[in-house]
C-alpha cells in the first residue's frame, strides 16, 4: 500500500507548462484530481516560486487520513514533495 501517490502530466511549450493534469492517490477516500495545483502550474514556467506554490496547493487540497503508515500531516507534506519532484524531473 502507498502512503501517497502523485501523477503529473503536462506538455512543455517553450519552457511553459501547458495541459497540466495532477492526480493524487492514497490521499483521500478516492483518487483526487489536483485542480488547484494544476491552476498554479498551467501556463507558467516551472520556477522554484511557482513550483513551491503548486506544492503548497497540493498539500492543501488532499484530504488524507492518519494510520499506521503515516499521519495526515506527513501525507500532506509528501503530496507537495512528490509534486515538486515530478515537475523538476
């Protein structure tokens, strides 16, 4: 079982992220689309500031539970960390 999963798809066009889609698993009762994180990234260059805002949005929009594998706080933090890593490859 996963603590948190994050999926990211986008098309880079001249350094700008387009067609951004974000999805989270193991972070809500069902898989969740990260629409707020998508909105932060869409049409932007993936600068550290933009990616940090998207990571914060990701952590805020998931609704994980706490269990033996990880607390709610830990899972929220991981959602942001994983999104940040995916954007930067």
